[in-house]
C-alpha cells in the first residue's frame, strides 16, 4: 500500500482523468469504428499518445483481444493491434501474451 492508498485505488485514480474516461464516445470501445473519419481517428490517437496510462492500456488491449475488438486503445486501431500481436507471436512464440502480461493483469 502506498501513502496514497492501495495499489488498486491508485490505479483507479490514475485512470480517472484519462481521455477515454473523459470522452468515451471518441474511442468507441463498445462498437467497431466503421465510419470513423481519418481526422477523428488521428484526434483519438493523439489523445491516447499523450496519456499517462497508454503503456498499460496497450498491454491490456494486446493480451485481451476479445475485450478490445473495437475502438482506439493506446493509440492503436484493431488492425494495428492484430499486427502487433502477430509480431509478438513471431518474436516471442505462442505464449508471448504471458511475457507481455507479466504481473500487470493479476
């Protein structure tokens, strides 16, 4: 436990101000981005790129493909995440997700 609360409380506070929490419709996590304009996609990616939790978000999205089927996660589209997963598989083997997950998804 840190001086600011439990690790989980700190994580919740840290995520509370993220762009995807403040503007959830921009990231469309609940539905595929079928008609997403190039400008809107770029805007969402810029918001993600400057986010303090982007690395954790990307790690989560990569190891949880069934939960990140839609939307922008950590400044990546579903196609970009599919490519990253394939590269990780080629580089680290079929259990790549265990390495990427590490101790972050308990």
